[in-house]
C-alpha cells in the first residue's frame, strides 16, 4: 500500500507521472531504488530519495517546488519567473488551471517527421493541486508534454502500428540506422520494425517462424529467414550494427536474448521490447539492468511493456539506468 493524495512539500523531492495503469509498478520500482513514496495523486507519484528518471514513469519531474498563489495572475507570473516552456498536467481545479495555462507562452507541439531529434528546449511541468497551491518542475525527463511524442504517421506502408514504437525508441535514442548499416530484427513478423530500419536505408535480416507481410517481404533491403529467433547466433548472420526485437515472450526469455546479443555484439545498438503482462517484479527488471549500459523506459506507444536500450555511449537521457 502507498499513501494517497498530495503530501507536504517537505516530504518529496521528485514527482513521477506513471504510465497508464502502472502506478503500483512505478511505486515498486521507486522503493527498490531506495526511494520513499510520499503520496499518490491520480497518476502522479511523489517520492523522496530518487531524483532521476524511472522506467515506469512516462516523465519525471526532477526539481518540483510548491508555489502559493492568490489569483490566476499570480500563477502565471510565478511560472514565467521560472522559465518559458510549460506543459500542464491537470489533476484538479481544471478550469482554473486551464485559465492559467492559456496565459502562458504558447508551445506548439507539432507532430514529428521521422527521423528527427526531440526538441532541444527544456520543458517544465505543473499541476494545480488546490485552488491556491500549484506544483511546478522547471526540469523534466522528457521534452514532450506528459512524455508523449506524436508523429506524422504513415498510414499506407507499415503492416501494423508497431512501427510507432520503433520510431519513438529511435527518436529518444537520438540516433538511428544509417544507409548501409546491417540490422537484425528478431521475431519480425509481420515486419513493422524491419520496415522502419529498411526505410532508413539499412540492410535488414528479419527472423521469425511466421512470414512477413507480402509487401514487407518484397522490400529490396529486407532478407527474411524462417526460424527461431532465440536460437540464432552471430555465427549464423555475422555481426550486425543494430539488433532490435518486438518479440512476444516472457521477460525471462527476453532477458536471455538481450544478454546474449549485448555480449556478442558490444558495439551494436540494441533495442528490445520487454513484455510485462501482469505484475513483473523489480528483481526481474534488475537483471536487465545488470547488463552493462542498460536502460529501461516505458514509451508512449508501449502498452504493458518496457523498452530495453543498450546503446554505444549510453542513453537515451529520458530512460532510467541502474545507477540513476
């Protein structure tokens, strides 16, 4: 059990916005990272002792402070004095909060054209927790409001919407496959992630027992092999520059996959979806973190999943590492 509603300002040093339906998982993660849960208000989890991103947080407010206000104008002036760019996460007193937000400098969150990097400008987050009390954090772990990027979608070419997870992961990684690089897509069918990599100019080897969608199988940069993704080894395909997977399997099996390919290809970028249906103990996730350079993050386009990153040079910055 965890305390509910908003704690006193002295009782927390970070506020985390839980992924939808994952408040308990986020609280469990924070406790295992040495934090104390001070309170929960809807999806906002207040904690002390972990001022860093968390895997089950859609975004983390890293320097929150409470501000007393007497009027809408007070709220506007207080936020403007801290920085320019603010995203409202409304948890109550919605009309009053909206009136404050409408008087702040406008931010146009245009859908991203993939591939492109996230916005560079810092983004603050705030909420009105009672009529005369707001919480504001000028620094958050995401450049997107509530940690939710939007893309100019391709509704014609991908075989399913899983491509959006790959787009988001690569956007947050701030690097992506280049023309001529070799990518391995494990458990590829029907081929959404293979399509993403090939559309960037990479040469893709896709592995799955099932066939790819016909239009993906016909792509000149995609070579599909029917087989067991868990049985594949470097000797079978050579050393790729990227290894990715959106494979449906238990976390323990996906850990085996991550562990092998991170060890076998230490210079490759590795991005894997970790399926987390039901409650997944943090001890299991900690085994992913035991892989050198590992990061875990809940993407906006994930459902009951986390995304595992092992990238040369670390990152993405939004994601949590075991030392965070």
